[in-house]
C-alpha cells in the first residue's frame, strides 16, 4: 500500500469521527535534486498531506523515489507546468537548485499556488526580487524552510531576549553551521552536482551554510538590514571543490551589534549552533534541544531543554499547512521579508570575498 493510499484511509477515518476535520493539504513537489526531499517525503507520511505530483526532468530520479517510497508512476512529471495544471495543488514544495527558485515561484504564482522552498531564497538579489514580484502580483505566500527554524533552542533564545527582555540588548551573535563537506557525508550526485556549481548554488559553503546565520541574525535584529558585510572565503580542499569555496567567515555589522557567521564544509562533525551575547548575559543554543544561559543574578551557567514549539510551528509541513489554510501568517525566519535581507547579506559577502573589501549595504 502506498503512503498516499494510507493517507487517504486515514483521512476517511478522520472524516467519520470528526466531520469538521480539514482535508489533507494537496501538495506538489517541484524538483528532486535537493537532497532534503528525501527527509521531506519521509516526514510527509506522518502528516495530513496528499502528495499529488512530483516534478523533475530527470526520470532516473523518478525511479529512485518511486522505488524508495512506493510511489505510483503517474504521480511523476517531467514538465512543471503540466504537473501544476493537471494536479491543481494548494501548495508547492520546491527541491530544485537555488538558481531555479524563480522559475518555480513564477509558475506557481501564475496559478495562485503558495510555495515553500529549501533555503536559501535565491542566488542573487535580482532573483530574490523576481520572486518577490511574482508573489506580490499574485497574492501567494512564499516561505523559506531552514532546519534551524524548528529548533526549540532558537525559539527559547528569541523568547528570552526579545519577549522577556531578560538579558538586555544583543551585542554579538555567532552562528556556526556546516559539516565535513558534501562529498565527505555522502551527498547524492544530483545534489552534489549543483551544490558545487557557483551559478546554481550562488557559491559553496558561503551560501549553503552562511544563509543560516544570516537568517537567524536578521530575525534577532527585528528584520534590520546591516550596515556592512565583510567576508573571507577559502578553498581548503580544492581537489574536491575546485569551483566553489568550502570555508566562509562573514562579519555582519549593525549599529550596536555584530554578527559572525561561520559556514563550513570543514567541521569535524555536523553542527548548527548559535551563540548570543547581550548587555547582561548569554544564550547559547547547542543544536536544536539544548540551551545554555547566563542571566543577571545568576553566577553559574544554566543548561536546559526548552519547551516544545507550538504544533503549527514545530516543522515545515505543519507550518506550510497552517499558512495555506490561513491560520498562520508567514513571519520571522520563514518569511519572504527576512529572506530578502538574507539574500542581500549573502550577495554582499560574496562580493566582499571576491574583492577583499568591506561592502556597505545601500
């Protein structure tokens, strides 16, 4: 039995016991070259979604995912527009290269279909503006999915600093994201191919992992655009990554704060950690579930496991469903507004690394 038939049976049962239950979200997938699609399909089995179509021009990828997830052949398409017209989804989840994000959004916008894409938003501000224009003209929501958005540790930092105002204003943020490298962790060839392409990815580790820090810092700084960006990139492993950087360090300047982004394909292990230093204390997120804090009146550092996030904000599929159904409005980390600034930061960092100069944002 396919996951889609299982979902259909679950939906029928829910209807019997709760006549007012909403039907599953009709969801299409655009692109199969982003490795995160694997986890997305796996997670979809436990959510109230009906995957109505999957698009990718590469039929070898159709076969790969059809076999792995027992998907029927008639769900796969080699033409994006045909898939959208035939399946009529409520939303599209994009797993293309970053370079192809505008094409997906423009096709969906023409049919007033909401879009969620894997981070980052775009390879350039020109592409970001094209996405923004398409979304605005059609009234659709465009949201960007970062794994770190669903970290309870990050939610707890925001609550402590921005809502409780318990440790004063932010003075320094340090984001450390990455892993040993795409090849080193066994990334599939379709993913590796565009991740190491400076056009399709925008850069290497700079865009792949630098985007996390830019996203979190923009959120913590209430959407404020920085004053300037200074970056240094390296190719520590040129034999593996001859065309893109594998190491990126970025300094992001604000009027009264500084951000340090460390995106790397050279960490000895995978990490997504965030340190926030304020006037009166510290808040350090170690992965998704551990928070270390030092607050006024407490001499010792405290370690805790923060409370879970609200159900609609705990994972990408639940969030997308809530946005499409109108129970949540996109904001913060997932919002288009935040990610327009993220794109500016990444583009400025790319220019700074290339020229060796500090780049001011106009």
